[in-house]
C-alpha cells in the first residue's frame, strides 16, 4: 500500500480514510488522534479523542471535562487497530505526553511526527526514533540559520543577569505548556534553589507536571506577593504578558523570552526583549535533517514551518519530498483573556 493511501492532507488535517480518523485536526471531526496538548494541535469539539493520558489531561485543563464526546488514553508503544489501520504512539520529546503517531497498513508505515525535539529534556519522555516508509515532519525551524545550541548556556546567562541586577525582577516569557516547566527544570539543574514565581495562567499546568513526579522546586504565585519582595526574583509568564500591565507589579523588570525564535535578533527587538534566551522545544535544522535521515523513510512530507528549505535538502539527497501546505499550525496562542484576568486582579 502506498503511504498516500494511508494518510493524506485535507482541509481538516491529516486524514486516514481506511481508519476513519484525523490526526491533529484543525476543526471538529468524528474521531481525532492528538499528538500533544498545544492548542494548535489539540482542539475541542471532536466526537472521540485518542491521545496519551498526559495530553488528555492537558485538554481537560484547557477546555474542560466536556471537550470531546469521548476520550481514550493510549500508552507509548501500545498498538490499536482502528478500522483498516494499526496505530501506535511513540515519544516525541516535545512536551509532557507528546507523541509521534505511527499508522500502518499492509506492511507500510507512515509516521506523523507532530512537534518534536531530539535533545534531552528532564520534563518529558525522550524522543524515540521510529523507522518508517514515509515520515511527516514538522519544520518550525527548518532553516540552516536555526541551530539552538546548549540551553544550559542560556540559563547561565539568565542567572548571571539575576546576580548582576539584584534590585530588578526577571520576567521570563515562555509557553505555558512544556517550555515553562523545562525552563524551571533547567534553572534548578543550574543550582538555583530560591522560589520561582508563576503567572496565574501557568499554575494549573505546572502543578500537573509536579503531580506527575517532575520536581520543580519551590513555586509560588505572583498574586499576593508584595512588589518589594519580588526584587531579585525570577518569574515565568506567557510571552504576551511581557507587554501587559501585569508587569507593573514587579520592580524595574528585565524582560526575557525563551524561544528558538530568539536566534533572530530582529524578533527580540520587535518584542522589546531585553534578555533573549535561545531555548526551543522544537528540533533545529541539524535535528530535523538528522532525524529525517535516521528514519530510513524514502518519502518525506514536510508541514508547518519552512517547508521548502527542508524539501530541497531532502531532494538533494535522493528522497522523495514534498510540502503539505497545511494551515492552522504554529506557535500556540497563550490566550489574552488569561493575561488580562491576572492583570486586573
């Protein structure tokens, strides 16, 4: 069976007709398989959802108990037959519970990567390479300019700034699911044991991480803390909060942003970021190309990101590659409502 007979792009998302399901659909469908809990991949309103236990928990936290007609949890490595397809989930290393989805039929295996990274992260299960015939890869940072480097060096830069400016608070913009918890874990691994403060929009997801056995140390809410007591501290918040009146509760704050996009200086300037931290939960150019080569896939389908550059790289190496041109995926929206609610508190 050809890979395109197993999965194909549609306006709703990747569709498996022989299985009767979609992967990370961008609109409500009868049956959805979800790679991870970020809002550009996990949406409410589906009839039935299959995902890892952690991803289902994230969807409940974000959308409520009734986000889908029914839900089913699947473990890493477990195989289910759905219609005419066999489906298994494998660690993607992106965030807690993130998965690549392998869809197999008649001896052909197609893997949809979702978002992934192949570097170490103490807050989630490491990426697992899955050999396949066709690999559907993200390309968020699919340009040679994007080489993320060692995140520990970025954390060292943050801690040097904290030591240099003890009278100022350091506000680190980070996505609420995955990035925030990884940054906290990296800060702890660097030896910082003082309290770390959280924007209200981050509390429930971070507490869930802790409930799953991930030690993040002393965490405290920003609300209720006197402004003077926040001098010399580190606080994490959604990126959108860095330009919000919420920042007024901190003494002379230093704005930092943890993102792979901070490799581009113009992006940092546009956001008014004083301390850019190049820390990403997506594979960089080297990670993408190494993973593509290691899968052994003869067909590479590229989606949401710098598709053409990665397609060109694959073509030069004799791989049949094409861009999928799918829309609706990218950096997750942190939600202005949550930021505004805390700012008003």
